[in-house]
C-alpha cells in the first residue's frame, strides 16, 4: 500500500501496487484507491537503488512505458532518502 500526503496532512494519493521485478525494466502497477483514477491500473516501470526510487507511469489504458524518456501521458517521478 502507499499513501502520499503534504506536510499539512492533506492526502494527495493512496492505493496499492503490484511489483514484477523479474522483468527488464522492472514493472510496477499502481492501483489508486481515491481520485479520478480510483480502481484503474496504471502501468509503470521502475528502478530502485539504495537511496533512490524512480518510476515512469503511463496514463490508465495506455501501454506500459519502455524507458524513462517521458512523453505524452507518461509521468516520471523520483524519490530519494533524505535521512537514515
């Protein structure tokens, strides 16, 4: 499960995900539980290192991205560890 909120506590998005790490690039499917994409599968790819998680996600009903170049309907996100 995932939950993303801003500092004042407002929830931006939440849901669950399914990982297929044996693919190359690795696959992740996001399934939002709130908002306009609630219940839809959002096909994505990801990379994970010690401190960085990056993903490229297509809009629902689009094909899964094959790289991290972006484009119409593709959202690129990166998260990094800031402590610990």
